[in-house]
């Protein structure tokens, strides 16, 4: 009997009341003839049942062409759905890969951190370890993932929030995960409080909600140690005054270089596509923020190495000549 040929199927489990078209479009562009099933308002209680009904009908060969994509803006609920999905797969005879990119936060944060690392290396400021980083509005899905990645890279991170307790909960979770006190919170409920949050920052990432400016030109000028400023909000007004969404390494002030949201967005889409393709090739595995950052960082380091190799050799100093 001929082997059945299976189409790729992506099963979206979204914890929100509507499933974002964003990620379904990225999947469609990567695999134009795939099928997408979407489930909304998914909780940890029902995720397991959906996963069983996804795995069994097509057997192990079909399951290899069936990928779970977990989405949603509530991180706690997303974590419950991930845990329930993994538990179901562990008890089933076969499993499949799980892509986790809640509201695009993992691929966006991975892209933002990798872009800041790339610019830091390009300008000779070095790696992220030991750098002072401030993530403005570091409590949202993108901001807290970026803070988590910077902390994993051993940077000293300040996150801001309008509510100290909300920021502290995020900081505590990351510090527990990395096993060190790398993330601190500064409350910024009024614009006048921003200067204190960025005063020691060498890298600033503005991670606020769309259409909210978080950093003024005056506050950036007062941040005397700042070398890199990045923003992920492309909706006007953008997060950083004077930074254009398309800026990609532009010098904004003396020795301060900027990365805008659309420059980060390009890498974000590349990373998300990479997560989807890798998950499709792999029989099983979790493709989450760590994998997203590995892919983003590899992309940036490859580009730097290529630029270095293409650069003309430095002229030999004359006194070395015979
Ligand atoms: N460039 C890309 O490729 C890309 C991809 C995905 C998302 N995004 C963008 O990334 C940004 C962050 O996304 P997200 O989902 O993490 O954002 P979010 O949850 O909507 O907001 C992030 C944080 O912004 C703060 N905030 C909300 N309203 C505010 C206000 N009026 N004033 C000051 N702070 C405020 C909140 O922090 P506190 O309550 O703690 O103060 C919130 O936790 C958005 O601008 C989104 O459009 C970009």
C-alpha cells in the first residue's frame, strides 16, 4: 500500500479570545500549502485533550507533519498550556514539535537583544555580559522576555514599570530562573522618573505598548553612559523621541547609536520563520525564546563575520616595511 502523503498542519492554541492573524500569516508565508487549525481561549485544562486529538488521527507519520503553535498574551496561561501540551505528549505513543511565540514576544525580544548585541560588537563596545541595560516598560510580553534574555547573557538589567509590584514580580521570576540578582525594578509612573532609570544604562531598550513615547531626547542626552538605544514600538509616537523606526545603527547623538522597531521587525520575522521551519524539520522539541535567541544571535554573528571577511585588509604600517 502506498504511504499516505501528509500536508503540514499547524494547530494554534491561543489563550486569548482571538487568535492573532500575525503568526498565522508568517506560517502561511513559510508553508503556503499548509493547513491551519485555530483554537481560542485555550486553558491548561483543555490543551491536553486537543493535543491528543491532534496526534492520533494521522499516526506517527502524520504527527511528524503536525506542529503545535502556542500563543497568547497572558504568560502564566501560556506556560500552563505549554506544560499541559508536553504532559500529553509524554503520555502519548508519539509526539511532535511545539512552537511557543506568545504574541510574537519571543521572536521580537530575541531580535531586539541580538540587534543590540550586534551593534555593540560592531562599534567595539563588546559583549552583553556585565553591561548595564535598562528595559523601559519591561513588564509586557516583549519587555520581560528581553529582560530575561539580557539576564541570561549576564547583563545587569533595570526594568521599569508604572507599578513597582508588577515590575518586582517580573524581576523575581527572572532572578529565580537565572539564579542571580541580575534584574532590578525602577518605578516610572511619571515621565520625570525616567532619567533615574536610565542614568547608568549603556543600552536602553524601549519596550512599551504601541503609540506611547517612553524616552525623550532630553532624557537620552542625560543618560551619559548610553551607547545604544533600541525601540520596538513602530506605532507613532514611537517609544524613543528622535529615533526613526527604520534606523539601523544610526548615530543619534555623539557616540549614541539607535535601532528602530522596523529594523528589529525584519530580524523578528526571519527568526520566527526559522523557528517554524526548524520545528517542522524536527520530530519533536520545544522551540521557544531560547531557540529564538540562538537563531537571532547566530544570524547577527554570521553577518558580522561576513562583513569582517569582506573588509579590505588594513594597510601595513610603513615602519614595518623593509
Ligand atoms: N517590532 C516588532 O517586530 C514588534 C513585534 C511585536 C510587538 N511589537 C511591539 O512591541 C511593543 C511591546 O509589545 P507588548 O505586547 O509587550 O506590549 P504591551 O503588553 O501592550 O505593553 C508593554 C508595557 O507597556 C507599559 N504601558 C502600557 N501602557 C502604558 C502607558 N500608557 N504609559 C506607559 N507605559 C505603558 C505596560 O507596563 P506597566 O504597566 O508595567 O507600566 C506594559 O506592560 C508594542 O509596541 C508592540 O506593538 C513589536
